[in-house]
């Protein structure tokens, strides 16, 4: 079992830098308009030849209400009729993509995100799943990881029953905070009872896994009231938790301009919230997976980390990183082999392009040999907290220390500070460095010095 994380305030203050979350390397900041639909089709054909399994991500952008903290690609509307033309374009996108894949490429993982996927009514959800089963090889035996993001204000027992019937076996529930004053400050009023009802339905219906999202650093939060939220969430016993740091970037995300910055907790208070949350979750038996994620010891993420098979992609930590990821919908990102590509983030442009029988791919990137090397290093560090030089040298035919000689002083400084152990065999992220693993990964990021770090959230 991995050692517990160790809280070191001095190290956190020194290494709490702004940087990527490394759901990919290179990150989406590096995507460019030179990559288009032709590159995607070429990558799909390579996937077919290699017979690689698939992971599907479907983006449903619609929300009935705006949450002020949100940085997702979404469309705020009360007009439920807007879903139908969107579903029609999704079907066209499925047709254009699926014809380049093999019928026997199994969809091991499926995820509906947004937005609010349950903005769709029951008939529309049935229609969407029927279209996916028509065009892709979805599993029928409940062995796949088929998940959906749930807003408890938009779901009830009948909705949960429908989702289970359609094949979903994982749910991720947005909660953020239970304190009414905090909820009012971010325009997300959601009671504990609403959340508990959805969780009880999921358990009764034998969903395999329940995840809850929390955010610390929101307006009017204090270490005391956030600790009460964490205690209530522990009582709900989710299999996984995500405890995100709120990044206040109103210049980039317009809804955040409605947040009164004077009501945001001070940096020292945010640190207290995180430290106390870690203590509460650890005492309750949760394992720290990495970044913002915690899981019970028998959860698949915790087991994969023990077995050094955990991976990370645009959906976060995953046990299906070996799959080619196909993103469907506005702003959705695909990762197929060495290609990253993203659909247009503008809903009208996305729909109009597909109406013309063209894929809406707007930008992306093809990984170079150096990208692939650094991607593997960052994956090993952020998922397994360790890196063996020999494995990298054999896989990429390099001398590790020679290739990265310019970075050695930075690594040695981290070793002297107690973040990592550095020797001739490899790198081990120590308990005091695990909360700061993003900072360790940043050392290997060849692009970071070229870009404005204000585009990224801080590590803590």
C-alpha cells in the first residue's frame, strides 16, 4: 500500500504554482488549427487496423440554471426543445465517425458529461443510447464502465431507474458545498436530502460506483463550514470523491464575474480546508489517489494504483487509458493514438458544420516523439508516484539522464526539499510531495515556459 500523504505547509507554499492538470500531455493549450477532420479520419482508420477498444465521451452542453463557479462549456437555457436539433447533429457525427471504425471495436467505457446530461428528457435519453448502440459496439453484460454526471436537482428515482435500464452503472454527482450561504453565493441551491435521494436510488438500483464532487475555495466558505460538508458527504459513503480547488478566473469565465471576490476565502483558509478534508477522508478510510481524487480501498482506481496500471486522460484518472477516446458533441476532445483533436466549442458552428455533413473538428495536435516520451513520464508520476528510468530508456531508446540533463538541477532541488527521492534507478514521489505532484510533472513539461501560467489553476 502506498504511504499516506504528509502535509508540509512550507513545501506547499514554495511549490504551490499555477500549472496544468495533465489530463493530457501536451495540454489543450497547445492545440492548433492545423489539425482538422482529415487527421481525425486518418487516426480512426489506424484505430480500426489496430483493433483498439474504445472509450466514448458524449458532451451534453445544456443547463437550466447557471452555477457561477462553472468553467465548463455549457448553454444556459430553459428551452428544452433545443435538445432535439442537438441530438440530430450528434447522430450525424456518430455516422461520420463510426463508418471508419470496425464493428468489433468494443466500447469499454462510456461517459455522458456537460452541462447537465439529464437536461434531456427520458425519451431523448432513450433515443441517444439507441443511436450509440446502433453506431458503436456497446457492451450488454454490464461489464463496461458506463457513467453519467448527475445534478440531483434534475434527477429523481424514475430518472435513475431509466439510466440503469439504459446500461449506466456509474454516477458522478455534483454537490460542491452543502452550506446554504455558500450555495446562494454561487447560485446552486441543492439540499442534502436531494443528494441523498439520488444516492439511495443508485444503491438500490445497483449502480457499481458513486462519485461526489466537492469544491473548496468558494465564496463564504470557511474551514469550519466546509468541514461540516465533508462530514455529511462521508456519511453518504460515496466510492470516490473529487475535492477540487476553485480557481477564480473571471477574466476567462464570464459566470465567475458574478462572484463577489471579497467573499472568497483567504489562501491560508483554503489550505486549512484542504488539510482538514484530507484528515477527515483519511480517517474515514479513503485513499488519496492523486490530484483532487480520493477512493475507498476496494475501488477500481485504488486497486489500479496498487498494481501500477492507473492512467489519466481527459476524463481524469481511469482504468481505461489503453482505449482510444472518441469525443462526441460540442467542444468534445478525442485522443486516438498520437492524435488529440477537439470539436468546435461554439454550439451554432458545431451544429451548422455537421448539418453540412462535415465533422466539426476545429483544432488539435499530433504528438511528436518528444511529446510521447514526456507524456509517458508525466503519466507514471501523476498516476503511480514513481518512475523507473530503465523502463523509459528501453521503451524510448534514450539515456534518461543524458536526455534530461538540463532538468537535473531542478529534480535535485526537489529531492533536497523532500518532495521526491532521486537516485540512479528512478524517481519516487515522497509523501510530502504527493499533493504537489503536478509541480513535479511541470519539470518535464517542454511547453510550460512558453505560455502564460495564468491560464492554469494553482496546484493547491
